[in-house]
């Protein structure tokens, strides 16, 4: 018995694409239709209607292609990916192989022939957001707590390192755990007022918390430097060996290993440092989700009322999720401060929280590998188009739209529980074997 295929109305498709192109033209006219030029006689306004035509034409063709693709490929994609349109997370063995391959590529990246300073800098920035995404994944992906103020913990870690290194002369290796501890304490401070909140209300409160921290950084001039920020932040050393040219009386990294000094040595060292921090975050997350606290996070994510009925204390579970997630944000913030050598409140705006949350959601809730892929697309792609300036955010928005159309539940959706008590999966077999 064959199912009836829907009638394809070319007129309806063209009408739909035409309406989308009209809306695009109305939006593009004030944004792209004019250009302000500075001349010797003053400012002049030039019309650029051809850009409006280009934008509306691209939307028309894109909308038409999406409609035709949905009609032609819809049944096949439904059979392959299911009704939700999301790809199931790879099996345990596949995840292990993919993870090992990613780690190997990351380890050898600075040694590849095409890896110049620009590529290593971009890879370092991507790894910062990967680490932030893995930290927020504990709060959002595992515990199911929507946090829009995650950048506040990122800022606390950065300013903690900057102030401790300047006022107390502590090294990066001593400031790193302290920055994570301070950020975790702020996570607990945020967790207490929001214990009874869920969903949108929780998101609004965490958003307000992030803005409060940023306003404090702007207005507390005596401590944080206010809008001017803090400059001259101490750079990390390789176990006491500074990354600098040879200096009389100081054993530098190049002198100790008997190599010529190169400015790229510090860039590569920072890359491997954030890679090590990210791998520690990943290893910790993978291990803790199999412990009782990790299973409690998953239970809280699925149903808080059922979680209470099982004797699990939601207060402890929520506070632990906020604290541990904030701790990793503090680690990333301290690295960001030592890498930049300068921090200011402008580096910790709401858009940073939105990007980190987008990485977690688009990568797939609870998926470690999906977060890496989403960070590469949402952070690496705009950085690659940075030279195009005005089209950089266009690439960012296009990447987000395409991901949501192609994978509504994320690149690698993974909402299955860590351990099962029944079924035929490998986790169930392992559970039965232990029993």
C-alpha cells in the first residue's frame, strides 16, 4: 500500500518565496540601501539599491530551495532521522573514536605546515568557548537549569586572577584554583535565591545576575578600574620559566631548553594550556555524570517532582550544578585574562552568555562532541570572516539559522540517561552484569 504524496503547487511555492523576498527587501532597504561617505565637501548619501536586489533575490532562491527540498527529501529524511529531524548521538564506541580523533588533531595542530599564528590564535579562542560550553552544559544540559548569566562567573574568574596577580603578586598557577573557587562561590550565591524558580523565571533572574556583576565592574573604580579595565596582567610561565627573550640573571624557556627565542612560543604555550584545561573539564564532566550527583542532575532535568519523591534533595543538586559549572567558567576567565593581558567590563556582556548558551543548545543538550562542533561553527566561522567586517555577523546569523533548520534538536542530541535499568542497550547490559 503506497501513501499518497502531497500535491506540489508551484504557484504556492512561488508566492511563499515572493513574500519572503519582499520582507527581506523591506528590511534590507534601510540597512543596505544607503551608504554614508565622507568627502571634502562633507558627508554624502549614496543609494545602493543593487544590494537590496541581491539580498531579496538570495532570500527568494533560498526559500524556494528549502521548500522544494522539504517536499522532495522530506520522506527520506523522516525515515533516516526520525520525525524530530535530529540525529541520534553516536554510540559509545563511535563517540570514543571521534573524541580521540579530535584530541589527536588538536595536539598536532601547531605542528602542521599551514598552522600559522593566526590559526593558532583562532583555535585558542575556540577552545575557550568549548571549555565554557562544557561548563555551562553541566547547568543547562545535565541539570536542566536555564542560565542566561553564565558570563558573570567568567568575569569573576578573569578579575580574580587580574587582582590577585597585581596586588599580591601570585603566579598564574596559584591564581587558577583561587579564581575557580571564587567563581564557584558566586555560583552558590546565585543558586540560593533561585531555588524555587524554573524555566523562564530562572532565566530572567540569572540574566539580571549577570548584568548586576557587569554594572559592579563598571562602577567600582577603586577595585576594578571601572570602564578602563585592568591592564598589564601577568603572563603565565612554564613552571617558572618565562616566555621572553634572554635576560641576564633570568633563566627563560628558550635558555633552559637550548633553543632560539621566538614570539610564537608563547602563543603555542597558551594554546596547549587552554587545551589541557578543556580536556580536564571534559574528563571531569564525563566522569561525574556517572556518579550519583550526575544521575541526580539528570533526574532533576527530567522531572523535579519525581526527583523529590525519590528522596533527592533538589537544593543540594541545584547548588552543586551552579557551583561546578561556575568553577569551570572561573578557570576559563583566568586564562582569558592572562592571554589578553587586559580585561574590561566590555568583554563580559550579555552577548557572551547568549553565544555560550547557543553553543550548548545548538550542539545538542548534554553532548560533549556536539559542543565542540557548535563552537567551531558559531565562534570559528565569524572569526574567519572578521576581515569582511560588516558581513561577519551575517555569517554568524546564517550559521545559527542553518543549524536550527537542519538539526532542530542540536547537532548531536543526547538526552538519554547515563545508566539504564532495563532495555537492550550497552548501558543496560553493563548494569545487569554488575547486578
